[in-house]
């Protein structure tokens, strides 16, 4: 059984920001986008399909801010961004085996994040 690739969202791209920007700059971009995409701010003449797209965009913007607007979660996200790809496999306990692409080349055993089971990576 192979690991499956987990795509990660680029929260900075969603806010139209750069990783080097500080919290104040991120907040300004977030607030600008929220005013543009908030469901209560939509005009009545917008087609229904576009309204749904704008609501989805608003949800993504909100999720991005929840991660990047908190110093701890932003720091954790920035660390995770360094690994371009991450592979995961579900464990029978419901937990996950997760390994980055770089780690997969170096390690051969991966531990479940919930229980004590270990799997071997075959190359």
C-alpha cells in the first residue's frame, strides 16, 4: 500500500500576502478581503453561481486568517511549509502515519501518530 499525497492550501496566497509580512499587514489584507467577499456585503444582482463561489472564497479567507492570525499556528504552518510534500496513510486505530518527502528518502520506519504501531517504507 502506497502513501497518498496530501495537497496543502497556501494560506498566504489566499490572503494575497507574503510569508515575510507581519501580523498587522496580514490583518489589513484579511480585513480588505472580508469586506469584499462577506456574504452580507453581496449585492442582490450577483448571479447565484457567483454568490456560492464568493461564499467559498470567504470561508477560505476566514480559515487562512485563523491560521495566520495566531502567532503559534502561523509559526507551525511556516515550519510545515518547508516540506514541499507530505505523504500519509491511515492506521487501523484511526490515526495517521505521516512522512514528508525528504524524510521518506532517509527513514524506513514510520510511527502512527496515535498508537504504537509502526510501518516500514519500501522503496
